[in-house]
């Protein structure tokens, strides 16, 4: 399967559609998921054109994983989380919906289940408030 430049995360990386960015460097981009499964749900993606874990180069994957770990640590602190769920899906049959590699970093709270998928955030300003909580720890 080939990488398709028209996927939504490629458009976010090119700045063609908005996102609530939390962090970026020359290899990685981190932003808030617009349909959070739990408050503080982040997405970590490579800037490299990789469809998923099956076609990304190892060096590029390492940079993404470093960022996933960093974001997991920061999310614990920023959102007073009790745990973190990391999810990553590959190809249609593997549950993938957006075909640009991404890792979900999902803060979890004691006794609270994840929201069902596909529920758009009700108030976009909440995403900014959450992103600010991470951004302040990066400074
Ligand atoms: P997956 O491919 O891992 O099944 O899911 C893709 C993820 O991308 C979902 O959690 C979905 O909420 C998120 N998503 C889809 N479209 C957008 C978008 O336009 N902006 C943001 N920030 N997240 C999106």
C-alpha cells in the first residue's frame, strides 16, 4: 500500500487544515485528537511520509517513540492522570482510519472508561486548554 498525500494528517502537517498543536520538531508533530477518547487525548505523528508502522524507517520510528514516551510522561502530570493507554493501528483490518502513522496517547482516570470512538469534541476551546497544560510543561 502506498502513502497517499491527501490524508487528513498530511493536510494538518502542511497547514492546510487547523489543529491544536502541542509540540513539533524536525521529525515529529504532536496535536490534540479532535474526537478524544478521554480528556487530554494526544496524537503523535512523524513528519516523514509513512502510512503506518509497516513502512516507516526504523530511525524515523525511534524519533516518534521517543516523543510518545515524553508525551505520556507529560500527560500524566499535566492532566493528573492515573494511567496512560497507548494505541496504534495498522491498515483497515488493523483498525486504522487515517493512513498516516500515528500513536494515540490517552490519559486514563481511575474508574473512568474511554469514550466510544467518533465523538467530536463539543467545545474546541477545551482542546486549547488541554494543549496549554502540556505546552506549559515544555517551556
Ligand atoms: P485511527 O486511524 O487510529 O483509527 O484514528 C484516527 C484518529 O484521528 C481518531 O482518533 C480521530 O479522532 C482522529 N482524527 C480524525 N480526523 C482528525 C482531524 O481532522 N483532526 C484531529 N486533530 N484528529 C482527527
